[in-house]
C-alpha cells in the first residue's frame, strides 16, 4: 500500500512538473517576439557601449600620458634651484623665462667682471701713486682710498664728524697737496664701485623675476595636473558606468539565449511545439498509470479489509488458545520453573535424561544388589548366616516404593504435557519428542504470522498519521518558494542600491578633493611636518552611521589611519587646520569669479614649538613668492614677530611690520637689519 501511495505521489509530481514546463514553454512562445526583438536591440546597444568604452580607454590613456609628462615637468621644475649662475649656465630645464633678460644678465655679468678687473687695475695704480708721494700726500691718498672703499661721515684720522660722507671726501679732495693724477684715479675708483653696485642690483632683480616665473609656472602646472586628474577620474567613472551597463546587457542576453536554448526563433518555435507534443504524450501515459495505480489501491484496500477480518479471527483464535487448559497448564509449569518458551525442548530433554539416569542407576543398583545377594547368599550359606525372606521382602517393598515414586514423577510429567499436546503414557520417548517439536513449530509460525499482521496494521496507522504532515509540508514548500522570490527581489534591490552608493561615494570623493584641494593640503602639511609618522591628510565619507558624515583623517602611508582629534596635540591639530585653511585660501574667489589675492591670518602659531614655527614662516614666505598672495598676519608673540622680520626682511621682500602701541594707534617698526647697521656705524 505504501509503495502504491509513493508511486501515486511520484506520478502527481511528474504531472505537476510537466504542467509547469508546458506553461513555461507556452509563455516563452507568447513572449518570443518581444524577447527576440529585445535581444537584437541589446546587441546593437552593446556595440555602441563597446565603442564608447574603447573611446574612454583611449581618452584615459592619453590623459595618463599627459599626466606623466606634466608630473615630470613639475618634479623637474620643483627641484630646480634658480640663481643667476644657473641662468647663465643654461641649467633652467623646463623653466620658461624671457631670453632678453637672460641676455641682459649675461651682459651684466660680463660688464661686472670687466669692472672688477678695472677696479683691480685702478687700485694697483693708486697703490703705485701712493708709494711715489711724500708722507703728507701719501696720508691724503690713503684717506681717500679708505673713504672710497668704506664710505663714512667721520674722519678716520681726526675723528671729526661731518654732515655726510660726500662732504668729508670733498674736504679731503680740496687739499692742494694731492696730485691731479691721484685725484682722477680716486674718482674712477668711486665711479667703478657705484657702477658695480648698480649691476649687482640689476642681477638680483633678474634673479627675483626668474623665481617669480618659476612659482607662476609651478602653479600653472599644478592646476593643469589637477585638471588632468579630474578628467581621468571622470573618464574612469563614465567607463565604469558603460561597463556596468554592458555587463547588465550581457547578463540579459545570456538569460534570453539560455531561455531560447541558443536557437533561432523558427527553430525555437519548432522545438517548443515538439516538446509540448512530447509532454502531452507523457501526460496521457502518466494519467493512464495513475488510473491503474488507483485501481490497484482500491483492490489493495479491499484486500486490507479482508486481512483485517482474518486478523480479528486470528486474534480471537489466539485468545481462545490462551484460555485453553493445556496452554494454561504449560504456561503455569513454565512460570513455576522459570522456563522460557524457546527453552521448553531443552528442558524436556534434560528432564528425560535425568529420569533415564535415575532408572539406569536403579537398574545398576539392582544388579549390584543381586550380585551381592548371590555372593552374600553363598557366603551366608557357607557360614550359615542366611537372612530371612521376610526381611528381603521388606527391602523389596522399599525398592518398589522408590520405583513407584519414579514412575509417578514420569506420569506427572506426561500429564502436564497432555494439557498442551495430545500424549498418552503409552507413547515412547521419541514419539513425545516429535510431538513437542511439531507443536512448538506450529505455535512459532502462528506467532510470526500474527506479529506480521500487527506490524502491518501499525504501519498503516503510522502512514495515515504521517499523511497530514505531508500536506502541511507541501503548503510550507509553497510559502518557502514565495519567500525565496521576495528574498531574491530584495537582494536585487540591495545590489542596485549598493552600486548606486559606490558611484555616489566616488563622485563625492571627487567633489571633496575639488572643494578641499587634498593634494595641496598634503603638500602644505608635509612642509610644516608636525608628526613623524602620520603625514598624509585624507577626507573620508562615512555612510555606515545613521547620518552620513565627512571625517578628516591622517595616515602613515602604510595603511594606518587615525583621527587627529583623538590623538594629536593642540599644536598638531592647529597645524592641520592651518594647512586646510591655506589650501582653500589659495583658491578663494570672489562673487565674480576673480581670484582673491589677500590672506588674513590671526595668530597662526598657537602651541607650536620652534621647529614648527620656523617651518610655518618658510611656508608663508613660499606662498608669497610662488602664488603672489598678500599675507596679513597678526600676533601677540614678540619672538614670532622677530622671526618674521629676520626671515622675511623688508629690504628683500618689501614686507611691512607694524606695532599696536595702544588701542587704535599703529606705529611702523624699523627693520632689524637696518637697526643693526645703524648701531654698527
């Protein structure tokens, strides 16, 4: 019965599978026109996307080549040391500088060399003239020579002060003792020194212009480098978008091709019609088998009912047998002697052997006694000690009594067996053994048959009980399939959202880099060098929390990232903030889009040590020279103020230093170099 039920279930499943497949094939036939049209459209779209991807690859390659060229030029130009000597030697690499100024620089150097030679000649002439003069003339000549080399308003001989060095020289020249030749030679030395100073100033001015040109060209190259990087990132993002769309088209084409088994439309329709006809034939065959199995189930059910009736009869017969006197007697004997049913035969054989042994012992005893009696009789006769017959009769009676007891035991055993099987005292021992064996086999077969029937009945009951979980299992299976479909749709939505999130994060990174100028921040930050390990600044967008956030992190270049708020000191945090501020200030523009060339900073060295302060001053000076920005700095630190005067002197950079004497009153501060020179004079 269980086999039939299983076969019916298998047929139902096959029918269901066939119906599902037929439904799928019909749907495929109905949607074949649309799907094949979509396949052709996807192929044309795929070709267009492939061309766009190749175009973007070429664009990225060209921009990368351009990026390498600009980076090389920027690196070469950054390490270039621009001096008047390097300009004359032609060692200015990719620096673009006016050829006229280089030619003018060469002329100045040539003229300066000639002036030095001319000066040496004049000094040699002056020395020769001095040697030829008498003492007074030699003294005047020495004085003029000294004043020519070291201008002063105090007479080196009498220490009399004058209003100016020119007045002192005029008085010395008006001495009639100096010869005309000596005076003329001194005038030439003064003119040579004046011209030499003019040439030195002009050379310094040309060198400053070359430095400004280098700073301007570096800024231009950096801007061009950033533009090329932005173009590369934009092209890579567009290329990734095209590749994702191409992958989606390939997946869809693969899905459609797999659905249509890689066949053309006509072949697919022929294949579907053939498979539908095959499924119809299989369905008819399965329905026929289902009907046959249903009839067999009915027959088996009727047979089962008949078997149940027979089982009832056998149970009744078993109950009757159990109540039979012979069965009860044997069962009582077995229980009394603690004998198992399967040990009955062995028990009977043991008992029979025991009885035989007793009989044999009695016979042996009798024979032995008879022999003894005969010997004793002879001896007694010989000795005349013969025993009376009455005494022998008594002994005989005792032996008869023992024999009767043994016979009673055997008869009792036979009587107990007669309750179970048909046996009489006339039967031999072998006949009794055969009867016991036959009846034991019959009872064993009956017990096995009854046990099979009981097991079959229990199996049917269990199958009837387990049929309900099967129905529930089918229902749960349908619910599980629906949940799987929902889960797959949810996963598809999650994947689409994740892809959009990646694209948004990449765009945000580009926008953040464009807004904060991360490369320039790192360049400024490294120049100040506040930390020995964490030298790279990065802006990271965090979408993992409830609300998205933008974090500033610093890295060690080996993958380690920390938050400066948690680990940096106040000075290190101040340096990081100053780097971010300066990078944005260098790119600041007004409402009309014009660059703002003024940067105002209030006390930028809070909590910094001496090394960081010096690095900050060098950085501010570099910004002034390279970017042409006007820096206005206010501070309350006198040491910082003094360092600014020393490292950015007014004589070289044209800087101005003011001091707030009281509220609302500002006074200029005399440069440190001029002040020192005045004291020395």
